[in-house]
C-alpha cells in the first residue's frame, strides 16, 4: 500500500489541488483447500504451515509469491505465481495449535483437540 498524502482530519482547498497516489493493495494467491485457521512462517522464510478447517496441516513454499510482491507494481510475470505444497497431514479432530520449533529449524508441532 502507498501512504496517503492527506490527513483524514484536515481538509482544505489546498489539499484538493495536490495530486497523490491512491492507496494500492497488491496480493498474490496461493492455492489452498478449505479455510485457513492458522498460518505460521518458518523463522521468517517463505516456508509456511497452515491449518485448515478440514483438519489438514499443509506445508507450503510461498517464496515465489513473496518475491513477486517485492517487484515493482508494473513488472509483468510470465508464469503464474503461487505456492508449492511440500507436505500435508490430517488430524482426526479439529485443533488450532501450530508452531515451528525455535530450536530446530524445520520442526513443526501441531496439536488437535484429541490430545
């Protein structure tokens, strides 16, 4: 998003003469089945784990989507951007505990309501 040049509280005729950019929100989509209940990044990398409403934990590499957002807005991409699903597993019951280990890179803990 771009910072606006005008404050919402201040309005005057001089403000109308200034030309500024409208806020722009950029995004990339990553194919994902179901709604995301939790998402955790592995130590700030492009590897993320998600917990869906279908009791599935998925691990994705979204590096390409993240890098596409770092490019200037007018840069055209030649291929579709998204995330690569690296792994997934199901829990027999719902749950919301999901986090990467701060001690061991790549170790993921996920806990459901059934212990």
